[in-house]
C-alpha cells in the first residue's frame, strides 16, 4: 500500500510545474533572505483555493502564510496571473489542444 501525504494531493505535478516554471519571474539575487521557491508558494496558493481556508490556516509545509499571500496578491496586482494564463493558452492553441 502506498501512503500519500494528504496535503500533496493537489500540488503541481512535475508536468504542470515544467509548463509553469519558464513563465515565472526569476528569483531576485539582491541581498537579504533568499526568496521562497515559486513551486512551494504556488502549491500553497492552490491549497488555499482548493480548501477555501483563511491564509492563516495555510499548512507550514508551504511556508509562511504572509509570504504565500503576499506573492499571490503582488502577482495579481501586477497582472502576472493574467500573463501566465495567456501564455499557457497560446501554447495550448499552438499545439492544437485549446478548444
């Protein structure tokens, strides 16, 4: 029997991550603490969207809720989510997969 972490059930698959990774901003190399990994943060955002839980209830495995929510709102304000969606739709359309 395979045991699975119930939290990881809705995380990005390797294939999904491969599609998204190239569309995300490069981590800042400025001083200070290194930025939290995009994949972990996006998985945290997906957990919040899937469960409908408040940000403060985000499981620790996704990092600090302030970091995850901060990136979500910053990307929303900057239009990053719309850019990602548009690029994914363009790729799917070019591959004949977009209906």
